[in-house]
């Protein structure tokens, strides 16, 4: 069988995605490969397809048990025999799998890195014919990566211990050159075929909101997406608890995940989410590496992550099946302090020397700066991300908040004059300028001790903006800085700059851009954000809903997650084509031969019934 036939027959895909073909061909030719593809880019096919076509058993080193089990379940659904060896198995199961493996029954065998060092496993591996060792999430081998796992370092020794050196395939979604170099060096890849595909995920919509009240905004956002599956990421366990409870109180089927929960509960909650018994998962970043649920329609960040890499990886768990999905970040300046705290107090990695630790921390701060710049960006957000990963792109993507937003302008001349004259008065009184906190505090009429000590409460501009929230005054200060009316020295002290005189004395007007749906600065009106449009076309509800119900029924009967039966993309294509025969059913994207024979009849029956009820005998052209 050739690779194109196998792609269609087993995986149900009509063509390779960017990068897949070169990686598959490399492995078929016995070469080492390094595949850098974004999350959801389709890394599994790159080693699963060669595993089908090459003689012997491909070994896959994979970081998480849940991930392995899902992959094995998905492979079995496609008619590809596979198994995984992990610490959750009993001795009996382990022996049975080993015997099957020796009998050559598996095309793929998944293993946790910890197992590589077991003599029993090494003996088994030596008995197998191993064409390829695939290392999934290979960045875990690098201490510069996000998720360093010392166990991964055993991979190279293990590979070297095999009687015949297999082709080695490394896959990651982490793009930085340093991590890539580490992977090549530590896994001892020999002249690998390197494929680094584009990082763009066009089906993802990106947006950053700066809500006054995050919890209320989040509840509204989730409420507008009731029937969809989504993840809400929070920075702390306490936030996870708070947010999850609030959503549950709203009647949202939400569950939670963080490192403070007992193993059994974590496992159960994750299953509830994977199996669509609960539609929303509220979690810390502990949740995710093992998640390849393909029908996640939104990822909302309740707090800003520490780096754009982490953000893109977490947000990238949305829309893996290629259908439109949303990635929304709720930003507040306090998130920066939280991120700094985590960098300063983050898990000290005992494998690092003090100098290395210093370097890591410096890099962490650089990553944080990029993350903050993303949150504050007023230009195309996809552009900001792709710039960071060094990829060229169009100026406007048309599918992110700033690209879609309509801007209006708000006249802020009068409040700007208040800010400027207050800064001038303070300078006059004290003989030196003060920082943002004191300036804003004075305008807001604050009772802070410093204000009283310095006598700023005696100024005529004291309390001039007392009906305005401090956060809004800050936004105005930032805007005035951007406009060249204020400058900030290296100590953070704020003074009038060139253009201030024009605004104060010569009647120059200042108008601040305002995004539609965003509350004007300096107004106390309650926020009424219009219901957000979900990107993409409206779906053919009734048929798609019927297909989804059928999928749920089958999934429950077989005790597998729904997306293992068919992805949302496959169901959408099915609804569009409305196949009437098994032959036509095979044309649906994501339907391979095994799945067609297993599920075809059931879905065809649903479609036929729907056609009859809607008086539509013919599928659309
Ligand atoms: P990741 O790179 O994150 O490991 P996966 O291997 O889980 O990504 O694939 C993500 C999704 O893309 C899956 O739903 C898979 O079915 C789909 N996919 C992979 N390859 C193709 C292809 N050639 N055509 C269409 N869909 C594909
Ligand atoms: Zn854009």
C-alpha cells in the first residue's frame, strides 16, 4: 500500500497537511526526522502512517499516560493494532502485552520515558524489530523548554542500546532555535530531515479583553457558548475553584483540574471533560499536555500566562479539528505581578546550576515582556504571535479582535487637561515630579498616607477625577504618554512633555481610539458588551445535531470519547455531503475504511431519516 492510499484508508484524510508528507517520506526512507508543527498541526500521522507501512513495531515515547491511552484508543478505532506500556498496568496485563508484542501483533507500542530504563523493557525492545522510535513532545528533553522532564534524557541511551539503530523521529510544537538544537544534540539525531511548518492556525480567532470585572465577563462569555466545549485557564488553584463554582452556579456543566486535587478526582474530571459529560474545564496549566480533544471550541484565559509560547500552546488546544474556534484572554495589569511572582518563586529546578538558573530567569522575564506586549497590542494579534515565532505574515489577518474591531474615537481633551495640570501642579509644589501611583491617587482624591504627607490633598487638582476609577485614569495617562504629552523617566516619574502645552493652552483636541464594545474611558456606565459573533457560518443545526447525538450514543456504547468516533470536522463534512451509501460515506473527510464499516450504517440511517423528515431526497450539489 502506498502512503496516499494508507492516509485515506486508515486516517480518512484526502491529502497531507503542510510538512506531513516530507516527514513521512523521511521515515519511510530510514532517515531521522525533526518535525516542528504547531499544536493541532497533525504530528501523530507523521509517525503513525510510517508505522503502518514499515515492517516491525514502532516505539513511541510519550510523556503522559492519558495521552497514550487516547492515542491507542484512536488507533484501534482506525483498525491499527497498538498498545501502551505504563505504570498503571498490572503485572498480568503487562506480560500479556509483552507477549503480543513479541508475536509482532502491534504496529505501534507507546511507552512512558520512565520505562526506558527498566531492564525488562530493554530486553523486550531488543527482541522486537523496531523501524522507528518516535519521541513525542520532544522539547521535554530540553531544560530550556517549557516542560523539562529529566526522564526524557534516557531516550538517547535507550536508542543506542537497541541491536539495530532505528530511525529516530522527534516532534514538538516549541519553536525556539535553542530548544530545537537541544533536541538534535540530546537525541543524537543524525542528519535529520527538518520540517518546521508555519505556526499560523487560521481557524483560531484571537482576542484580548480588559474587563473591569473578569468574573462577570467570563460568565457572560461562557454563557454565550453554552452548547460548546471549552477550557478556562486560571493562574492559580484558588482562581480555578472560584471560577468553576461561579460557572456551576450559572448552571454551566463545568469541572476543574489542578495539582491540588487527589489523583482519582483529577482523572475523573478529565474524563468527564474528554467524554463531553462536562462541557467546560476550568484548570491551571497543569491541565493540558495530554489533551488532544479535537472539538474544543474555545479557550479562555482568565489570567495572562507567563509567556507567549505557553499562551499559544494552551490556546492552541482549541479547534484542533480545523473548525472555527476562539482564543480569548482576559487581561488585567495585576496579572503581570502574578506572573512575576511565579518567575521569582517558580519551581527551582534542582538539575540546574545557580548560573543556569539565573539565565533561565532572565529568559523568563524576556518571555513575560513579549506576553505583556501581546496583551497591550492594538494591532493584529496573529501578527504579534507570528512575529514572535519569526514567521512572515499579512499585515491584517481579518480573524482577530483588533482586525475585526471597529474603532471610534472619543474626545478626551477635558480629562486630559485635568491630568496634565495636576502633573504640573505637583511638580510646582514639590519641585520634583512623582510616579504614576501618586499622580493617579491625587487625581482620584485618594486618602493614601503619602498624599497627605506631601500635602498633595491641598492642591486645587486634588480629587478632580474622583468619580473615575483609577484603572481608567491610568489608561488615560498611558495614552497621553503615547501621544507625547507626558514622559516617564527611568525612575517612573512623570512630567509634562512637548505636546502638553498645545493641549493645555492652545485648544488642541485629543481623541482616543475606542474599540467597539469597549467602554469609553472615564465613563461609569455599566458595560454592555454586545453578544459576540462566533466566527464561521451558522451550522446546519438539525442534521449536525442529529449526527452529534448519534456520535454520542456510539461513543457511550463503546466507552470512548466522542471525538474518537468522528471529529467535529468530519461530522460537519458529513452534514454538508449527506452521503446516501457507504461508497459516498467514504468520501467524507476523516472517514477511513475501518470507521466506515464500523459506523457507516448508523450514520447513514440518521441522514436518511433526516432527509425524509425534511423532504430532501438529494444531497446538495
Ligand atoms: P498534534 O500535532 O497536536 O499532535 P494531531 O496529530 O492530534 O495534532 O492532529 C490534530 C487533528 O488534525 C486531528 O483531529 C487529526 O485528525 C487532524 N489531521 C491530521 N492530519 C490531517 C490531514 N492530513 N488532513 C486532515 N486532518 C488531519
Ligand atoms: Zn488579525
